[in-house]
C-alpha cells in the first residue's frame, strides 16, 4: 500500500542540466562530460558536495571546482561558470502529476540544492517554483539541513517528517546513486529519464491515471 510519493526536484520536476553541461563543454572545447565526471569523483566530499551542504562559500567553490576539474580532466572549469547551467525548465506534465498525487498521497521533496542566491536572482522562475513547492507536505533542502543525498540520514528525515513507513513510499530521482539508499530502506524507486517514462511508472505503481 502506497502512503507517500517523494520526489527529487532537478531532473525530475525539471529538465536535466546535463544537456546544458554538454553544450557548454562543446562551446568551450572542454573534454566531453568533464563537468559530470568532476561532480561524480569523490562525490561525498568534493567541492560540489560541500557547496550543496553550505559548508563553503561561492568563491571557495569556484576555486575548488577549477582545481578538481583540472586534476581530473586536464582542463580548468570555473565553478561560477557551471552554476548558471543548473536551472532546467519545469516539466508541466510532471507538475500536473504531482498535483494529482498530492490529492491522494502524502508528498515530499528531497533536493540537493545550493545556498540562497548562489546562482543569482530569477524572480519569475522562483515564483513558479514556489507554486510547485507548496504542493509538497514536506521539503528538505540540502543547503538548509547540511546533509545531501545519497546520505541515508536525509531520507530518514523525510519519512519521519511525513510519518510513513519507507516500505510504503515511492521515490523518484534522475541519479542512480541517489536511488540506492531509498531502495535499501525499502522504498519503491523510479529512475527518471523523461517525464513520459516517469509518469508511466508512477501510474503503474500508484494505480492512478496521471497523464
């Protein structure tokens, strides 16, 4: 029996930033996937992880990311130049699915995000995102709690806040590394590759018509 559906935000309710990374790398002549590979290397303690836990400021992130990318991929990518690439577009079909799900199940959002104003002001988009965020019963942001996925503690915080058994939860994320702890807790997991695919799997697991 499903009691709650828990969502990642970027790459699930919005389009993935990976396409923007690829365009940026091609335009600058950087090695293919240098940004993703830098993010993935030492993923619990690298510059990206520390910034998402709000342990370092933007200047330190900019410097450390450049050092890590140079050591790993042989090209220096400044952290400040990566940040504007993160904002994907909301997927209207996923927002509609969330609205329908929130009418029947408890809903949560666990997002690895950045400290406030790290990317700069996007007031119009922020208002739209705020309208989406109110659909959740509970939201956990890494930069506010000092933990980030895939730390198992952040998933435990969510199930405790929602008052649900993880075995009765569905968790959606676009990164396999973030799905593993949820699956280990007993959650049903969905790896999101597109809005259409995610909705089809949600329909199969919830028994609801979402499309």
